C-alpha cells in the first residue's frame, strides 16, 4: 500500500491507498514541534483500528508546504514504514505537467499536486479553487500546463484577523447566513465573510476567464470548506475533496522507486 502525506499549514493529512482504493484517511494538526515518534504512535494506532499496520506499507509520498515539518515526516516514512519517500518538489521529480511560470520553485507543492490531479481527472482548461489556510486559484491549460494563479487569505484566517484587530468583535465560526443583511453583530460578520468570499470566488473566476481568454474552463473546488461555498454559487462546477491525495497518487506512479 501507498502512504500519501499532505502536510499543509493547518493540518497534516495521511491516506493509505491500495491501488486506486483509499483504505484509510487521517488528519492531525500541523505542529512543527511534533516528532517522527509522535506521528508514528498516533498514526499506527489509527491504522490498527482499521486492520492495517506499517508492514502493509510499501511506498510513501510527501507534499509539504511547512519546511519545519519536513524532517519529521521523512524520518517517519523511513524509520517506521521502511519506505524511502518520494518528496514533491525534489530535484528531477516528474510531475507530468509543465510549470510555465518564471520561478517554478515558488509554486507551493500542494498547488502543483492539485494541478496534476485535475489534469488527470478533468478535460480541457481548468481553474482549481482550494479553500485552505489560503484560498488559492490555480489555472491549468488544455495541454495540462500550470500557468499561474491567485492567492488570497483563507476564510478562517480572515475571521481570526477580524477578531484580533477589532476590539468589540467576537470570535465566530464560518456559517452560511440566510440573509445578506445582518440584524446584529454576529450575523453581520458571518454575512460579510461568507457572502464576501462567494463574491471573491465569482469575481476572480470571472476575471481569470477574461484575462486568460478561456471560454468555458472547468472550475473545481477542493479543501475543507469547498462544499459549503459550492452550494452558494454557480461558479464552481465540481467539488473534489480528494483532489490533493489523487494528485499524490498520480505523482507516485510516475516516480515510484524500482
């Protein structure tokens, strides 16, 4: 089985694949102080609940956007799963798509992995909207080349900034209000964030289409809040919550060790 690891700014997600079938999916908070041993105790216990263990793992792949997490995750793969991990972003890695930006090394590994998965699963031109710590928009052309994108603050990051910077505003969670006009502080904040982000998505998708000249690109939403926002706008054509993991699976198949 393949152990796929997506290490983001908020969470580290682990998935276990047997062929195309996902046999397990687990999530931990992204803590740069967590050691390989701590990951191993936590992960192997969860795997055991589903009847699997380190002995079932024959390969590993890591996409990581938090440099401080890199060493612990690589040691985890080598020491506890006896697998030399394929690391997205490593020199010479075959992604199966061209990265047509001046400095490809600046593009986050998670964004490239999403582009690989989108190219494999959806035809034509694509815009990928990832609702993560940051809300990112990535553009893949019809030939499967990554041509750039947009980075905006994530929804929860915006909520936290609003709470931290405004003394009289409470900390709230994201929710879809029934009305745009709030009749008190909390509904007004929820409306501003939720419908404001709907407007952000619709506006940026429209501007990307106009600037790039794409007639009818497929817009794919992913990330933890994708379902919530996709229900409120026609700008998103598909929600694909497994997009990043599927991208890791595709990259593994191209680069698996002999």
